C-alpha cells in the first residue's frame, strides 16, 4: 500500500467508513493509525505465530504493538474475544487505554455496543477485555482469540496455567511481553526452555526513540544490575540470591554419583 492509498484509507476510517473495512495487513493498519513501525515491530505485525514472547526494554514500544494487534483483530475479525491481562488493574487499564486512543484516533471505524474503562464490545460482536492478572478473574472466560499478558515476568505463575486452556478450542494466539524480572517464573522458563515460541529480544540500544545520551545517564544512575535488566533484556539473579545461578549450574554434574541413592 503506497503513501497516497494510506492517506486515503486514514481519511475514510476517520470519517467512519464502512463497517469492518480496515486494512487487512496489520502493518498498514499501524501506519493508518499514525505509527512508523521499527523493523522488529514490522516482523511482529507480519507474523502469524500462535505463541509469541517479547523480551523488551522499557519504552521500546511493546505495549503499542500489543494495542495495535488487539484493535486490528477486533475490527477485522468479527466476534473475536481479546483478553488483556496484567499483574494489576492499573497496568491492564494502561494498556487498554492505548487501544482506546487508537480507536478514537481512527474515528471509531466500527461503533461500540458498550464502552467501559476496562473493555469495549463492538457492533461486530468483537470484545476487548482488560483484567487484573489473577487466576480467579480469568476462569470465567473461554474461547479467546488473542491473549495478551503484559508484564509477564511479574504475573503469578498460576495465571499462565489458567489461561492456556482458553486457547484449546479457539486455536487462539498467546502473546506474552515483559521486561525481565530475575531468573524465575514462567516468562523466564519459557524464554530459556520453552518450545514453539517465536521470540523477540529488543534492547534499548535498538530503539531509535531512546537517545544514547539518556542510556548513558541511566547506566550511571541505575548501576550495572538494574541497567542490564531494564534496558538490556537480561535475566539477572535476584537480589537476595546467595549463590549466582551460574555457580549452581557449574556445580551440577550428571557424571557424579549421588551420595545418597534411593532405596532399591
């Protein structure tokens, strides 16, 4: 889609347009919404991988991409259920607010049947619901078409095990995104050992909107441990850990016979 076509499409959407007629390509949809996607964002927007992990620096644009994917799915695929999960209601509301901002900027191309601070239902029967990420809040939902788990390194592991069955029948997509938070939890485990995931690692140095001078200042202010976690996508040992993970791993060997074996 060339620039002239994009501008024409943007004007049509802002006027309201015909129901359901949004760009089929999510990347074109992002441009119509006023974005100029980074290379990794283009790769994500063009991906149809059913399982996606985003290990991204702070302020790298992961929430923006999640909002675009959620809104595009709701507008382009009638009767879709999109769930946005986060450790707390404030975080879920923050991500949903990005969805709402794009929806308003596009002129509400498909009208809303109902509109709430943490959700919207469109006349095409698509729904976007933002929920605080606890097992109890999500168990009533089923058949999700897109599950977005924000700050996935900080959500309770029980949430992860509770939401996966929602995709069994629908064949829906699961997107987990976060900045690292230590070598623990399902986000770390899936990033390091999980199978069937498409992975994206986006350190701050690869984000054109973050000046190098700001990163230099942050490196000095935060120190190496926090800087590596917040801006370099590195899973660090937790602060109160007695022995480094690498030291524990080096101490383990399958060639050493256990001192105490199980009784035969």
